[in-house]
């Protein structure tokens, strides 16, 4: 992990601090429906403001593709930030130019302002040098607290960090420290759970993990691809028939690296994929031709729980079954509860990330009990893949 400067080495009093946040939160009818990213960001804003900084918040929102799209304005987020902070948050309806300059010029020490969506300018995603300079001209220092956007080499996440003294915010620092503990220099044995629908989206992840962890649990529909690659009939289960060779190569790689792979030995099948559908447990070798596997079975869950009990560190990305559609949430809920119990008992450090994974743990009612829950989706995945995140690399001290 590259070393980076934190707020411990910044005296921001009286300075204009450009704070890159990730306010790309779910919003419906102008209301934030999941405020997790906002809540996790507030300590950084509070600390900077309390120390007398003029805090200028930058963020993207959704994917307006370089144009001003009124529905993708950050304006409602100024109110959400203000409510969370209990302080007034000014808003500028552009992130560069006169509108931004006017708001910044009117700030006093300790004030907080939010600038409009950086992605309203095409220069943002192009990491355009002029656009980066225009952003940088508004501040004296740069603080990046947007780990969840750090896999993007954009002007506000990468270009600007090269133009101003750059620091990691508290949330960025937390994310990096948690991930370092989980995979950089973990307490062994390490178990990783990888689930979700497709092997194709997790190839790099699996490839990197087999070289790093002691035990790899493969769940979700992607497990069907592995079962099929091993010669099992998977009936009407979702799977990727063109990836059997790839799946076998991953298993070989795991074998060479002495990484134990836990695949389902039993699954829960149904003839139709809908809530409350008639279902039953079958051996993974006996999936009927007219049925589909929608969850891993209880015998598999017991093996996963045992792997958790043997482990000291757990990294989790992706649900074990179709958890949004009960009863196919059973395995994910049971495994999540065991991980939570072991974490509470002090025998497991548990780190999770990815939107659907966090939603699954919330559904299981245990999200608070995990050691660390990342705010990132794509960035968490790329980090687990062993890739360098441009937004993090640019902070390297
Ligand atoms: C996210 O929500 O995943 C981040 O904010 C990044 O957004 P993006 O996928 O549109 O770049
Ligand atoms: Mg994304």
C-alpha cells in the first residue's frame, strides 16, 4: 500500500480545503434513501471545519456524461449535509468559474460549501488538465475522502491531487487501513467469500485472491459455472457456459497456491425464480434438469461456518444466493450471522464491501457487527483484485 499523508499532518486553519467526497448516494424524489456515505463523511468535514478550514466539498453524482442534467444536481445534497452536520452548507451551482469563485470568496473560517456535480463538465472524466487547474484554483490544499470513487482517474480524484498538497481524509484513511489489515498484512488463516451472479465480473478478483487467501468460498450463481466446469449437470441454473475453461484454470491456480476452495456440495433448487417458490435441497451432483439452483444448501453453509471458525480474517464480496428473494436468502443470512457472532466474540476480523453484499448483511440484520464495512462498490472490488487505484496512488506521499 502506498503511504499517504493524513489530516494529522495538515493544519488547515484559515485555508481553503478542496474536499473530494463521494455523494453519489441513492436518492428518490429528492430524498436520500441511504445516507451511509454521508454519515461516514461527516467526521472529516467536522474535523476540518472545527480546525478553522474553509471546507469546499466536491463530488460527482450519477453519470451525466459531461452535460448539465438538472435531475443529477447535487443541490439536495447540500441540505442533507447541512442536516447531518447541524451547520449551514452553502451551494454553488457550478464547480468551477464565477459561480464557484463567488461562493468560495464569501466563506469564512469554519464554513462549509458544496459545489455542483463535477461530472457536469466533460473535463472531469477525461481528467483534463485545464479542468483540474480550474478546480485547483479554488483551494489551497486537497483532501480526498472518496475511496469509493478512487478507481476512477478523473480530474477531481486524480488530476487535482497532483496540483495541490494532497491528503487522505478520515474515511479514506479508514478504508485503506481496513483493507490493509484484511489483505495486505492479515492475521491468518484468511477466508474470502466471493459470490454474485457472474464469474465474468469477478475473474480478476478470483485470480488475485487464490494467491492471497487460505480458503476461498465460491457462492452465488457463479458457483453454478464452477459446478458445471467440474462436470455436474446444473439444470436450468444461471451459469456461463463459455467460462468453464476459465473456471477450471482458477481451480488449478488455487490448487497450486494451496488455497482451499469451498464450492457448494448441496444447493437449494426451484422450478421458478420467485418469492416463496416451492424449493428443496439437493446434492450439487443431483440438480434436476428442469430446476435451477438459487442458493447454496445447509450442508454447504455448515462447511462455510466451519471455515469461518477456523479463520482469523474474513473478506466478503457477493451474496451466496439470490438473497433479495426469500427463501433464497437463507444461506447468506446464516453465514452472515455466524461471521457476525465470531466477530463479536473477537476471533474474526471481518471486512465486507460492495453494494449488494452490504445490502445482504443489512437484510441479515448484522451489518453493525462486522469489523469494517466499506462504503465502496467498484473501488472495493478493484482493490481486492490487486489493482492500483488512481485516486489512492495520487495521494502517495
Ligand atoms: C459508485 O457509486 O460506485 C461511485 O460513486 C463511482 O461511481 P461511478 O461508478 O459512476 O464511477
Ligand atoms: Mg459504480
